C-alpha cells in the first residue's frame, strides 16, 4: 500500500510493505549506529546478529559498565564514539556524523530490535526510498514489550502527526529507522532526547522524502531497565510535534489535540511504562 503526504507543495510518499519477502564510496555501503548506556549484558546478543550487509558498526557510548569491552570482544572492528551531551538525540546525532556509509541504520542496544531485520530496511533504500521506518502496528509487525500506557500515548501522538502532516503512518515512537546519508542535512536534527525519533519522521515528511514503512517485531528488553520515561519523554515528543508543525488550520490542530486527549483518557489507571 502506498500513501502520500503533501507539505508546502511537496509530496512525500509513504509506502507500506505488509509482507517482507552515498557518501562512502561504494554503492550501498551500510553503517549501523547503536547508542549505548550500560548495555553490556545485551550487546553481545545484538552484535552477534548483525547481518553481513552492514559494513561498519558505530557505537555511541555513555556507559560506566563494561559495554565497550564487550563491544570489542564481540566485534573487534566496531567504532566507538564518545557521547558528549546527554540523551538519545545527542547520541544519534554524534553517530550519524561519524558514519562513513551511504546508508545509515539506527537501532537500540537492549535487544528489543532484531538486527536480522536490517536487510529489509536496506532493500528499500536501495530501491528508490530515502527514509525507511519500522512499524510495530502494520501487517507483519508487532510488539512483545509495549505497555497499555505507551501504546495509548503512541496512538495519540501518531494521530496528531497524521492530521497535522496530512499523512497516514502506522507508528511514530519507534527508533528502528534507516535513511540515505545524502538527506542527513535535510532532516535538520536538533532533538536531544527520545523525541529525535519523531523529529526524524516529521522532518522527512516536510522535506518531501520518499518514505517506506516496513513491519518490525519489538522484542522484550533482554536485561536491565529501560531509560525511557513514558510521561516526560511523551511530553518532549508532543513539544517537538507542535514546535515543528506546519501552518495548518485551527480545525486540524483542534482535531489533533482531541486525539491526544482521547488517548490519555484510555489510560484510566497508572501503569509502569
């Protein structure tokens, strides 16, 4: 299925694939960026499943545990970049700048995303798409980890983006994405926290990039506790959506705000995110 979004006279194509069957100087050279913060127990599983299509792994690290030692033990050719500022957004921006590949893939280090899905993302970059995002809520995707609170929040924020940006995405707050490095400047990334995932998608839409969604299965974190805080990080995403929103009419903005309210109403009891 293919849908389109129009922004400021630009058309952004969003392709959904329900069943899955240029900078560094070889066509399709692939860089994988993984931000890490105390993920020593999970990293071996992740790095052990990185497929052959990945040419370099860039680890952006802010750990005090044995994450770096584990990384070099599992993959001696890994490139480690020190994370300077706090937050996932800062980590990813540092990793993107350090990449040598034409194609950049980003994923988490906690084992919730399977590296075996990377070839699906790369396939669509190699076949005419500029930005490819994983979706847990389309045919073939799913989540074994999401809570009711996080799902309601994601649904409300997603509805807001679809209304404000005239598109029909199926997932928003999911950090398994890939893009062509040529468009890094157009993504114009400034977010410092988890809101970078939403900002990337919003800016890809407004830049008129060709976007594909591919199904992805979110797995439970293998060990440790998540660094995500549902309420505070959700507010950051909301601020990013509203700050970067197009000059749409008040009716559409009102519809978007009602979507957020409806999602919040679904969560009647507090739940650990």
